[in-house]
C-alpha cells in the first residue's frame, strides 16, 4: 500500500515538472527573437548580483538589488506589454498550447507566394533587391539599422520598396513572422576570399548575414536579373521561379520530414 502511494506521488511530481517545463518552453517560443530575450538576460544578471551580494555580505548592494527586484516586477509588466499581449491573444485563440500548424502553414505559403512574385518581377526588370527572412536567430540588431515598417507582407509593397531612386531602395528588407519588419537595413558583408569578383555588395551582404545567422536571404542582381539565395554561408545562384518556390517552402514550412534535413539540394549554380 505504501509503495503504491509512493509511486503515485512520484507520478504526480513527474507530471507537475513536465507541465511546468512545457509552459516554460511555450513562453520561450513566444518571446523568441523579440527584445524580451535581451531584457531577460538583464534580469538574470540582476538576480545573480542580488544573490551573490547576499552571499558575500555586501549589504548596500544587496539592498539596491532587492529594491530593483521588488519594483522591477511592475517595470517588467510595462516593458513586456507587447509580448504579454501576444501570449494572451494566442491563449485566447487556443494557439499557445497547440501547434496551429495548418493555419500557420497557410500564412507562410501566402508569404512565399508574395516573395516569389516580387523576386521574379524585379528579376525580369533587373531591379536590384535584397530580402532577408528571419528564422530562429533574432535579427533585431540589423532591423535597428533600417527604417521600421511593421507592414503586412505583399508583393506590391516589396516591389515598391526596391524601385530605383526611392528613399528605401538601398539596403535590405527584413521579413519577420510574415511581416516586413524594416527596410533600408544594413547587413554585414562577407569577407570570404573565394566569392566571385563579379558579385557585388548585395550578394556579399546576403552571404555575410548567412554566416552569422540562420536567415534565408534573396539577392536580385541589377546586372543580370538573376536570383540568388544564401543560407549557412552558402550562396546559390540563378534560381528559377519553380525552384525558388520549392526551396522556400522546404525551408520555411515546418514539417517533420524536413527537420532532419540539414543541407539544401539545389538545381541552381553553387558558389562559395
């Protein structure tokens, strides 16, 4: 009898820990790639200093950190207001604890359609473009170098941004969660010595950002109209419309069959 009670208690504890871990995981997924990540790092530092000052007997520092923690709870609610609102909205829609895969896949497919349509339109007319799509690694540092847009992603808006001699046509567009986050952004240039000398700044920027993030970046050449794509430090050139759509769907739509795939299979020319 006592053994049964102990086993039952252990089962309850295991379920309790699993549920807490699952909730923490979902909260991390909600704030991933947002400014909340940097703020949480700051909170961890404050808590670490608080506990360390108490351990070492640094009373004044402990008092300051204690007050910072006490009054910081209100500050956290104010600072994290957008993230908290998004979490509550997802909870209200029943999406916080479910994958919502079908709706999300449909939204991503629509975004891919807009990107492919815009890239091909600009390629045929030799309009230079640089489009970077954020994935797991946050790109806020690069977003801050451009002009905030926070606009719904459409092919028409993408094309209009890159029309020559307009204020935003220089630099990159960064897409985040199916929205145009910012335009006119500066991306880091690759220093790879093996890049073809015929490639210009756009392609070097596309390759450079792929070396420091997991973003997928498209570059449309002004000289040839060719469409290139970069990921994980690799540059692939002259991708046609059909392959472009296939590759974007493969990389951006979350499917279990694609999770084990770590490299691309391309029909285009590879460089670098």
